């Protein structure tokens, strides 16, 4: 699986938390989330990304791994001996998939907290909108007896993931947006369901490439009855 990587220019500087210049140091992190393509900020809860994982690789293959709640937007790593580390900071969704990551080298050269530059996780979500028609006549969700639009996605050999949206959302209309997704090539299928879960219409599975530089907006979907 490919991930979205943003290079982080990291050089430890003589500022940050307490602890003086003696002894070992820790990494100080802050972050936010931004949707790819529209520069819009999004919360960890709305993105469905509860976890931030910080991993370091130092000399002699010494490794550390820390896990933090995304919603805190700040964290301090485990204490590290002075030296240069390969640091990876990954944002995970509820399925444990990495949906965005930052990776680069960092030199811990002082005691106390060594602050990293502020991190911005760039994330993707599927967005979709739909219409319903019977022949040349456009129908409302109510006229079609439709209550739910179901998006089914699959990336690589992983299990399919299902997202359900109200056919007509009173606030946003006939469109929807998923939680955060990994970068990669997907199989995508969309179904229109009635209140009993019966499929009224569907768009067969197609291939859709999710990139790190453009919104993952599906083409307008027309359900034909």
C-alpha cells in the first residue's frame, strides 16, 4: 500500500521545554489535519483517525514506538539518547491503516524536549454525489422509495469497506464524504437501497486511483430505475 508522505525539515534547535542542556531528550510534536485539494481543516473525529504513531530508528537499530490520541493535537515522545534518528509520524484510521505520514531524520542534541516543526497531515476522503432517474424523468429519493446510498471500496487484497449515506441528507442534500482513506488504487461500487436494504439500482465496480495531490471525488452517479 502506498502512503502519503510529506517531508519534514527537522533540525533540533536550542529552545523548547525544560530539562536544560544535560541528559537525554524527547521529541515534542504538534499537528493538525488538512483535506487534500481544498486546504480545509478537519478534526480527528470527523476524519475517523483516532491514532498518531511515532516511531524512531537510531544507531545500532535501536527502535522506539509511541502511540498517542490524535485529538490531543500534541505529544511528547519517549526519552531518547542524544543522536540522529529516522523519525516516522503516522496518522491511522479506525481500521489501523496509515492514511498519512511524515518521515525524515532528526537530531536530538539537547536534554528536555526537542520540538519538531508543526506537522500537517494531508488526508484523502472519497466524496460522491448522485441523482436518480426513471427514463428521462428525474426522481427524488422519496419518489424512488430510496433511503440509502452505499459506497463499497476495496484496496489491494484487503477486505471491502462499506460506507452508508442517507439518500437525502437534510443538511447537505444528495452527496456524502467518507472518513480518511489510504492512497492507492481502489475498486469502487455504489448502490441505491430502499428501507428494507433491497438494491434498487447500482453502479458496477470500477477502478479509481486515489492520489496524494488531487481530491478523491467520484464522477457524478446517476441511478437508473
